[in-house]
């Protein structure tokens, strides 16, 4: 499985996207803090976090006895640059060119 495949797999699940939203809102949460926001067992949350870690979307750091989870936006940015940006750029350029042309005709 490629890195892109892992990221797409991780993002395909709404629970995992919700976990990423939680970490975006407040980075460095423990698993217990994340569990409090979901109606799911500790084991279920751990499985979702593992998929996110394997995709590189979540990084962990030990602080004493706690394991803190941190959002890593780099894999999402790489997906954006490869799959989204190259398709949107020509359209955006065309719109800005059209805007400039219409403004000069006034």
C-alpha cells in the first residue's frame, strides 16, 4: 500500500475525519480526551487512531505517562498538491484572466 493509499483510506472514514477535526481544534489530546467526544469503545478509538498514525496524519508523543496525539497536516497537503491543485489552477487562472479582461472593457 502506498502512502497516498493510506491517507485516502484514513480519510474515507467519517469517524477518523472527526478525530482529525478534534485535533485541529485542540492539538495534543490524549486518547481518553478524544474518546469523550465519541460514542465508541476505547478499543474502537484506538483502532481508528492507529490507522491515522499509519497514514502519518497523527503523530504521537509521550508526556510522562500520557500519550498525546498531534495532527500532522503534511500528508493532506501532499494529496492536495498532487490531486487537487493541478486541476484547479487552470480554472482559477481562467477566471482571473476573464475578470481582468472584463474590467479593462469598462
